[in-house]
C-alpha cells in the first residue's frame, strides 16, 4: 500500500482556500500513485469549533467543503472533522472515495446494527442516537460517535484512531488492522513527549504500540497553531518492528509519501533515522509558531510588546522576532537604571527598529496626577494602557510578558492590575518561569541576543516566604514552580505539598495567593496551552470559600474503614434512589435492609489508607456511578462503559 500524508497548516473555516490546498496535495499524491491519502485532525475545522459546532450554517458549509473535496480527489482519503449529528459536537472522520464523503461513524453504526431494509436501518440509527443522548442526559460520559474503527481500503484493513488512547485499542488486540492511521486531535504537550510525534521515536516512543498492534503505524500530524493548541508536525510511518519508513520535518508543511508492504516482516532496506527530541528547542519553536499564526491567521500587521529589562520581557521579545521578524515588532521600552540599559541592548541585538521609550519619571508623574502616589501597580497599568493604544492603532497583537508562574501567584502581595490584559496574548502563559529561563538560555546558544542582565533578572514573586527556602533567586523560583506544578498539573493536596521546603505555612501562602488571583486570571490574556493542565483548566469558582488543608488521618481512616467493609459486604451497600422528589425526606439514605453501617478497620490498615482515603473515595464514587475511571482509554467491559483500571 502506498500512503500519502498531508502535513498542513490551515485556517479553520476558510473552507474554499483549505479545499483548494488539500486538492493540490491530492494531485501530487495521485501522481505518486498513492492508494490512501491521510490528513491531520485540525485541517478543515480546527481541533475545536466551539459554539460554531452547533451553528447549522457553519456545519452546512463544512459538509459542502467535504463534498467539494471528494469530487476533486482521485485518491481515497481520510479527513477528520467535527460532527453534530447527536446534538453534541463529536470528532468524526470522513472517508472520501469515488466522489462521495461517508462518515466513518455511519459505517460503524451500520456494521453494529447489521443488515436490513432502509426502514430497519434508519430505526436502528435513531435508537442508537437516542441511547447516546439519554446517557448524556443522565450525567454519564456521552459515547463518541467515532470510536477506534477499521475499514477496508484496497484489500488492506486500515485502523482509524484520533488519540493516543484510541491507539491502545489496537495495541491491546481489541481491534486488528494491517495499517493504523493515527490523526491526533490534541496538540503539543511538554509533559508528554509523544505529542511531538517523529522526534519522540528517538526516545523509543510508539515502538511498543506498533509492535503490540502488529501493524504499520501511519501518523498524520498537523503543523501550526489553532487558537490555544499548537501542532509540531513530525508525521511518520513506522513498521511493526519499530523502524521508521518515512518521517516529515517538524514545524513545516509537506507531503509525506511511503510505499509499504503489509506482509513484510522486516527489516527495512533503508530505514529513516528519527530526529532527536530536545524539549527546550521544541517548546521555543512551538511558542514562536503560536505567535506567528496568531498574527497571520487573524490578519494583523505584527506585534507590540514591552521591554523592561526582565527575563520574561526579553524572552517574549526574542520569540516574537523569531516568529514574525524584527520589522513587524513594535517595542515599548520602560525601565530604570541597569534594567533600562539591558532593555535598550536587547532591542538593538534583535534589530527592532520601531521603538518607543517611556520615561519612568513621566509615568510616576502621570500616576500621581491620577491620584496615586507613584505605586508600581498604577504605573504598570499605564504602561499596558500605552501598549494597548499602540496595538490598536497599528493593528498589532499586544503581547503580554506574563508566564504561568506570574499568572498563578502574581509578582507581589497586591493583586496585579492590567488595563489591556483581556486583549493581550501571552506566549509563555502556560510555561513556568523556570522553563522560560531555560528556553531563553537555549535561544542564546543560537545567537546571544538576550543580555546577561536580563537572564539574571528573574523577579521572584515576593510575600511567599521564598527568602527562607534558598540563597539564590534561581533556586527559590525552582522550588516555587515545582510546588505549583504539583498543585496545578498533579492536583496534589496540602498534605502532599507540606513536605516541600516551604513547609505548611509557605504552602498555605502559595495556595492562598493562587486562590486570591482566580478572578483576576479570568480577565487575563489568552495563551497557547503546552502543558498537561493549564491554569484555565485548573480554575475554581471565584466565590467558593473552601480552603485546602491537611486531612484528618483519624477521620479519613474511619471513612476508609466503612468503605472497605461496604465493598466486602455488597448486600449492605447503601441504595442510591433516583432524582429526589419533593416528598422524599432529607438526610442520608439508610442501607438496604435498614441496618446502619458500623464497621471497624484494623489499625495497621487504617494507618496505611488514611492519607489516601480521599483518592480512594474518588475512584469508588466513579465506579458506583457507572463511569469509567479518570484517564482510561474507554475500552469496554461487561456491565459498564469503561474498563476496570486507569493510568492513575
């Protein structure tokens, strides 16, 4: 089978332009004699059309685009898109062949329903859709229309997967295919090396999945930014025994072509050496790509930014120049003393010509004229207001220097102020300052554009007790970022965090600041999501007064004791009534049979389970609700929608 992969960077919703570009790739694939043509997941509608997925006019235009593309292509093709057939947006894949575009979900439904006349099949489809809608209405996870599927293309069984979780269905033997086409919907994640695709193969990624599936693996990656997701490219074709047959470049558009023998047992006559993976370099290029596409796809002229001599502003300026070039960057210089000298040196090194300089003395005078006494927060607001005016006048993208550390806990004890934060874009908004320093140093190995003074000006957040943790700013910042990572990405509780160098008091200060800035972050800049969990995904209700605390081990042990014995005596599990009616009495429900629960646990078991009781309760609640455990791939098991184990 000859497979062609189009690694594209498209503008979602620009259907005519996108179809023309896809058709041009299709003509090249036809000339090469391709048997199957595969596109990346966001090529037509992006990874998430949001509210547009419920807009009938938008969906109609997308359907017309698929139909127009089917008429132009002479090679069978797989095109991911977003469907709304169930009333809820779901990912699907269209199989384009012989001038028609057929949803894979429809063929899967027909296979599940079985043969019959048109009326019988239609009734079966309605019943399945109603069942999915009913499951969603009951608060359960709605079944995706497109689960991992297998279709036949030219006598070859081709598996279809849209995520690494889908790939597990083939790796575990649940589904069998000669070739598995993976079209990842999710973008790059610094916490998951596999999301950069081909470079991760150098570290052994994907080889186990290909071997366990005993299938060729054709991975179609996209290249470019789509709102808060960024794709690295890196499409590849891998043999079942782990050798690369073909690989595309990262962060570029190209047509990847590979001729494979599905019956071959290897080795390949000329395997491709996988590119090396470097986390700092990939992160820098990912952020630069997001800035470039934010400007180009929104039709803006360039970017506007502040140069104040800090590490954060220097990194933003350097990545902006790498993204759009120095002639499309407008720098607003504002600093004092050594920081001012470093800011001026930075813009010279980067060859930024469009530069305005704002006097610190003038800003302080303006702040006093507004009724302030020159305080830092009001001065910062005036700088951002000036930046916003420059951006608006020049149709520029205002870039914020905020990183994940700053958005989490601010810079000082006062709640930060920002006049143009809501319309700004923060390239490093999902990157901790420790990593910003690392990628800035990496950038300086290419060309030393960032002054040493900027690299040393980390600006560690104050008022958190970090002065007692370490002697240097770098070590203090590292300790803070490690704690924030555990809290935000790993959802660690106070009991787990209290063992850090900050101690219980320091942890309480950090978490208090994180909670206090929740409302402020809602007005903050947008940013590319490049971590396992962004601050937006970890947000909490603004008016919720609950504070995390060290759990009471004795109380947790008593709770765990009851849970363990309930599991051991299934006949005595509490009944869970349907939705309460007005006549239903309030208060806890009695167990089946009316016998109150009163169990004890051996002291050694209570000691072992006490600190983990809340986590155990979370797992048990999900099982009792009939839901799958967090992180599962969604494999089926008798009696429920999810499997028995999770990757937790």
